[in-house]
C-alpha cells in the first residue's frame, strides 16, 4: 500500500481499500523494507477486523519462516 493514510478518507474506510481487501476471512501478509510500515498497516487492519501478519524485520530480514501475528 503506497500510503497508509489512504485506508481512511473522510473518517470512513476508502472504496479502494474495501475493493482490495474485500474478504475478512483471508489472512493478509504485509512486508516492507525494514518492517515498521507493514507493522503499522497490520495493526490498523487488525483493528478493522482483518486477519493479518507482518514479516519481522521486513524484507531484508525475511528467511522464509519469521511471520507473526
């Protein structure tokens, strides 16, 4: 997600967000360079009722088995 502020527009979840993440039964996995931005996105989505995980340490640290809630 290019800009996490686009999750919300005018106090509501944006249409684009709902279109991309329409299924709350799926588990969404987020990662970024170092892990900080993906953690923020995952926390926001969790508060909205989504099941998601983030890669600890980001893409640089990923070794294939370090995914957490």
